[in-house]
C-alpha cells in the first residue's frame, strides 16, 4: 500500500485514489478545495511518463493550462511536455499534453488520430460540466473520448458525485472508482462581519439585527439608516493582525482596483527590502520605469505595499506578475474576482467577501452554495495554519429586502447537464457516426442519464404514493367524492343559498344581462344536482370518511405534481428532436444532402465558433475584396458579446452591409441565436492590425486593456481555425499573413 508520495504522508482518500490508478481504473475524486487532489493528478502524470504512456491534462481556463505547462515542464523537461490552447501550440506530439477542454472536445469530435496512443485523460475541475455556457464541452469530451482511454476527474465537493461516476461508468462500459472526501485537512470557520458586530455566526447576526430593530422602534428612530455601513477597510483592519495573507473577493473589476488603491493609502505590508524586490520584478518584466504604461504604474503603486488586484481586464503579463508576487509571499491582501478561485493553488489564511451577490452576465444574483464554498476553500494553508477563515461583509440596512444568505455545505447544488447541440456537433456526428450511433450518442448524454435516474426515483415515489392512496380509498365509501356524500352536499347547499340571495338582489335589467343569465343557469344546475337527498351517514362515519378522503386527495395532488415534473424533464428524445431540427436547417442552407456533408458542411465542421456565419463569409467570396486589416477587423466582430456600457469610436474603414445580409440570411432559417456579430468592435482590431500601439487603441474604446488583448487573441484563434479548414492554398497563406499582423507586442503569446 502506498503511504507516502513526494515526501508527503498521504491522506486516506489519496491512498485509495493512487491504488485505483495503479489498478488501471478510471477515477473520480471529489474533495474540498485545498485538500490535495492535485497530488493524485501529479502521481498519474509521473507514473505515465515513467511507463512511456501518453497522457492528456485538461483545464477549464487558459491560465490554469499555462500554469500546469510551466510546472510540468520544470519537472519533466520541455521535450516531454506540450501545450495546446486557442492561443498556442507547442510540441503537440509530447507524451504529456496540456490543453483546454475545448481543444480536447475538438479532437474527440473529429476522431483525431493523435488520441490513439493516449492512456489517460485528466479532467481538472470536472464539475465545470455544470457551467451553463461551457458545460457541453465537458459532456461531449467525456462521451466521445475513445473507449480505451481511462479518465481521472478532479472535482470540488459536489452533491451527486455518485451520479457523475455512474454516468461515466455506464456510457464507457468500464469500471469507475469514486473517491469522496468531505473533511478538510485544515478546518475552516465561517463568519459574517459588520462594523458593529465584528465576527459572528448566522444566528448571532440575526439576534443582533432584531435586537437593534426593536430598540429603534422603541425610540421611534426608524427614519435614517439604523446600522453603520461596513467597508472593506473595516474588515481589513480587523483581520490584518492575525488573518493575513487574504484573498478579498470583489465581483466587480473596477472595485478590485479601487479598493486596492484605497487600502494602499493607509497600509503598507512590506519592509524596504521586500518593496525593492517588487520593483526589481516589475523592472525585469516591464522594462525601465519610464516605459511603463499608466495601468502598470497604477498596479505597481499598490504592489510595492504588499497589496494587489487581479481580474480579466488586466494584461496577461500584469496578471502573471501579480500571481508570481503572490506565490513569493510579497502580497498580503489580494483583491480579486471569482476566476482566481479556479484551479491554481494560491492558499491563504483567510478569504473575504465584499458581497454575497454576483453578476452572472445577465443579472445580479445570490452566490450559490458551491460557489461560496469553492472560493472559501482557498483559506487554510496545510502545514502552516491550524484553521482557515472565511469572512463575509453584510449590510443589515437591506435585511428586509435581501436577508443574508445562510450557506450550508450539506445543501450543495447537484451537478446538472448543460448539454446544448451546436451545428458544428451535428455536422461532426453526421461525418463520423451512422444513425444508430447518433441515437446512442444522445442516450449517453448526462441529461439522458440524469433523466433515467430521476425518472426511476420519481416513478418509485409515484408507485409508493399510489399504494398509499389506494389504501386510503378503501376507508371511505364510493360516493365520498360525489355530492351525495354529506361531506360535499351540505357545503354545496350553503353555496347554492348564497348564490340565490345574490341573484335575488339583482334588479330586473341586470338579470337579463349575460352575468344574470349565467347565474340563473348555475342555480338551476345545482338545484338539479342537489335535488337528490344526501346519503344517511352517522356523524362518526362522516368524520371517518373525511379524514381518509382528505388524505387521499393530498396523495393524489402529490402524484400529479411528480408526474408534471417528470414530463418537464428533458430526455434523449429532446436532443434527437433538436438534432433533426438543426439537420433540416443545414439541408436548407446547402451544408448537407441527406446525411452526406457538402463542401460547406465539411468546412464548417472544423470551425468551432459561429460556424455558419464564418462558412458563409468564406464561400461568399467577399473576403477576397478586403484588405488584410479589414479582414482582421471583420473576423474580430464574430461572436463578440459587448457589455451594456461598451463604447467604440466610429470610423468608415469598412462597409458592413454585405455581411449584414449574410447574417439576415442565416437567421431567417436558423433563428436569431444562430449568429452573434457586433461590427462596433472591429475598429480596434483594424488599427491594431495596421500597427498602432496599445496606448492608441485604448483611445478608441472603453474596454480594459486585458479585454482588448482578449479580442485580438480570440481573433487569432478563429483565423487559425479558418486556416486549417480551408482547402484553397492562396487563402490559407493570406490568413497566415493576417495572423502575423495581430500576433505582436502585448497580444503575442507569452513565453511559457
């Protein structure tokens, strides 16, 4: 039995995981954040390389992919490790290949021969299967991965880990070992915080609230805010002596930077030697100080004091520097957004929440249990802290409108399928599978599996309730639900009397109106029904019937609700219907004929972003009339989703009307959701492609620097997809030229 690895004494769940790997099983490990799941993956990677086997490591975000590539390269050497993301491809034939889950999905759906020699796929953060926007990628990757490949899935604690493991075992027809760990190595305490209460649990918070409200009512002091406002400075002041380093989660990019700058006005957590080290790192990464951009200067102002901020709006190099400073223990307080909690191991003593609500891209909503515990899980450093701490600021002035959330680790939300069918998937299924295999594919979805699990459970409940209802029915007479039963007769008789009185009060004119005639018909109908006298039952018998009849009614209502819930669940037929609908669209626009892919369809199956719109652009011939910079600008507009307050300068560098016609054509057949295209963003790509510096590009829009670079890199990724898919050599060479015009300076791929 393995008891140690890399000089560390293993926990029980780690031992079981490693033993299952040694037995060559697929394994799902579900454990709290910070408990050592990564060690299991490291063991599998080392074992595979030692045995000369090929392995793939997938991660949900590029930052995590890049970090794992760096770590593995340092450990095993650059010749052994490769990376494939939308941004970069290095050593794609390596024994250990790190990639984003999207890249893996693209490989498995096209039956890439590179997968033939792979022994294991590691799905880091496999619970992302639950992600509304990207969960389909995980599901398709698991369903379509070749059957000879084993799976190691690493997940934060989830409510239905057994359902996940059973699903994978069922669809892959291979044993899956589920390892669950619920205890943290370092215990974690959770507190709410206000300036007046200090650290309190939920019950004490409510007690304080109601006591103060009562006192305010007694003194008639309900007009102005009753509770003192609490800011991040109040919380930092409270924790800075005993609870640093800390991650401070803020669900707003701007607030991340603003709060860090505000704290830096009052606090400095570094000594002169440490501050000099920070400057040394900035000079090394960003060059001489006079060359620094305004955003780099702003970041340095806080970092030199042991304070930082981290969000997607920063430049990739800026984020990397913050991460390195944090790992070097030169950051005591890091204000960050939620993505910092994903994957990469940055343990701290405490985690703080500025709010318990987040913006999910549509509206503000309360944090869910799993989100709160995932972020809180960063607190508590193994071998350093006896405990970790999670602190959440609450504003009791809004208690009545928005009561503080009471999080419960026992009420974690279950993983649910987010399966969506794209046109790209339809084309690839038609290209690689026959009708019977496509039918099986839909039956293999987690949604279909979940339907069967829930359906079986629901049908068992319905069966049990039906038996109880049948037993209850035996205890009352046959006419208990008719008006011959005294239980129903006398209440209805009273209702009839009320109706007569109401009718008699109507004046003759109203009696002749529709309303009066309806009342008259109703009275006659009930007089006819109640003409027959009720059954003669004793009072005791009436009561006996009433009790069991009401019980029967409640059971029947429960059965009706369960049947309704069952009918609303998506089963695999839902996806088959969607498949046929999309297949019909593809036939209408000339991508397929029957089940055979036509040239447009063959091209589109290799495009993974807005595949229909991109295909029509290529086949329209319109690209031939564009200059390279115009082409780059056009491609950057595809699949761009602007935020409400985004602003872009308007220029006449390109007539977009022909592309609008293509958009209308596709949407007329496939629906408005089939194309996402925003011409406004193209202006920044046009001038970047012409060679303008980033400082000039920033004058053209209100986007953060990191978002600007993200637009360029996303465009580079799509241009690469197009280049690989086209058969015309001249167009392929031209797309390479376009790529090079964007892939420069801040938008070029970081040296990994």
